[in-house]
């Protein structure tokens, strides 16, 4: 999302809140008018593949086919999908995200873990030591991973300018405040800020549904 | 849960927190030692049936078969299950809870609504005006409901003695504080306190997974 479209969205949200307040639905407080609003990106289960696993699943030298750009610069959803096979069940049509990575990483929800019969730990992306394993099935073959499956911990990708504006830095942990009937506060939300980030909070489908959030909803960062 | 087993559980939780604090994992604060801990009950999708719908789905005069008592006095899971059929998909093996009610009520998650192709509103149990519809399929027939499907709003059933102890009353709205890596605060949690309640917070599977909670985990009530 460009800075302009982000600003447009924030203005629209504030106007909507103002209307709601005028209608007596929700008071517009000083806290609601602060600039710490960030949009939400909801992650469904997905897979990042290494070159060797790409070869095994889709054939030697195969390449991912770009289907749709993600908000994080350079990241995209591929047309390719795989099946996840655990001791208790299978989940098909799991999207592969590009580009390829150094290590294969499989991000599922807690409910997916139950359905598969595995217990993936809650981890930040990239922290795969001692994570859960399963079998990944592609059209050209399958690979059995001893590790690589996690339930991703929520985090906020943040452009450096936005981090400065909000007074936070890469690695900080913040609270995120959500309004609505299932509103509340998420603790322990990591800030990930570097040159290639677009400002966006990543949560999984269960977190989104539990808080009544959908893609591009705005939530408020609160320093702790 | 009896008062004695609730006290046992609270003592065990406090001892565990004390050990965690001693190990430097989590500081034991005054707030952690307060008596406002309540156990969680996680609700999977389920159905409450009216007498006419029971007749249509399981045959005239059919009765529910008690499988397992719920914590709320008199409530039980039945061996009977139904299939939910929406415009986009079906969900099978959905548990019927007994006893029969005046009106059929179908409680699903947000994700279930997507899978079925309906958009049930978030409601407190019993508030069915303008709720979503779908077709319920049983072994003896099916019924198509124009309303009755909701995503249940979280709430705390509370014994009157516990409500007095915590200084809350039926109909109050409280915050609930959850610890752990996916910890946070749930706002707008309704207190439901009457003679037949056992003290227990009801949340659905997505809320449980989003907060890292499982059945009988303890959460802390905070007055607002």
C-alpha cells in the first residue's frame, strides 16, 4: 500500500468513526484520532519453499508462477499449491508464496495443526529449530520435513518512516488495540521494520476471526 | 466444576505461575494473585433443536441420547449429530446439545460461515432476530431455517456467589485478560449469572486458538 492510499484509508476510517460517534454508536476519543493506525493483512495457511524442495515437488529447475503481488515488496502468491499430509489428515490447495527461500517454512493455524495431527509451535517467521514436521505433496513428488512447520506469531511490518513516526523500532514489542464487538488488545506484537517493509500487521485467519477483523481493517498500535 | 475443584485449579495455576516467575519466565505480580480467575470452556460448532425440528430431523417423538454432561447444569452433548448445508458448502457431524429448546439455534465460527457461504451475525445466545439461515440435515429429514444461525459472542457464566465475590452482576460487561505469547485482553465480555450457572467463560474455537487457550485454561476477569 502506498503512503497516499494508507493516508486515504486512515482519513476514511476517522470519518467513519466520526459518523458513528455522531450517531451515538461509539464515542470518538482522543485515542481514536491518533495516527497509530495500521492496516491488517490476514494470512491463510501457506508454504515458502527452498530450491531443493521446489525441485522435488514441482520438478528439477521448476520456477514459481507469479499470481498476485503481496503487500510486502517482492513477495507474491504463486499459482502453485501443495498438499500438507500429517499423521491424522491432509489439507489440500495450500498456496506457495514466492520467491524461494533458503529454508522451507510451512505456516498453518492451530486448527490446521489439529486437523493434520501435529503440534506446530508458535514462532516468529524463520525460527524453525525444533518446529514440527510433516509431508508436503506436489505434482512431481513429495518431501517429508522433520521441521519447518510453525504457527506464525503476529507481527507488524513497518516502513522505517512509520516506525520513526510512531516512536518504535525493529524488534520492539507493542500492544495492538482492536475495536468492535470482538474488540480487545493483542499483547506481544513484534515490530519488524527494515527498508523493504510496507506497513501492515500480519495475523492469521483464526486471529482475524476472533477479533472480527478482515483484510485492510485498521488497528491501533499502542506502545508498552 | 465444583467449588473445590475450581479452588484446586486456581491454586495449581498460581503455583505454576510462581515457578515460572522463579525461573524468570514471567513476573508474578499482584494482579496475577487476585481471585478473579475463571476456567475457559471452548465451544465447537453445535446445534440446539426445537421439538418440531427434532421431529423433522430424527423422526416424530424422537429423543436425544445423552452422551456427556456439559459444565452448565442440565446441559449435555447428545450422541446425535446433523449436517449443516449452506449455499457454498456443507459441514457434517455437527453435535446436537440437549435438552431441546423453544427455538432452534445453530452456533458456528466465522470460518464455518465462510465454508457454508453464509454470514451469521455475532450475537448473544437467544438473540436470533435477523440471524442467518441454512438447511439442517438429519437422518429422518431436513429443515430449512430462515434464521437461527449465529456466531456466539463470548460470555462468562457465573455462579451468583462468584459474581458477588468479583463485584459483578448479570448483564455486566467485563474485560478478560489472557497471558502467554498470544495473550491480550478481550473486551465486551458479558456476565451471565443466575441460579443454574457454573462459573465458566465460553469462547469459540477460533477465539481459543487466537489466544492460545484450551479447555479449562484460566483467564482473569477485570472489571471495567
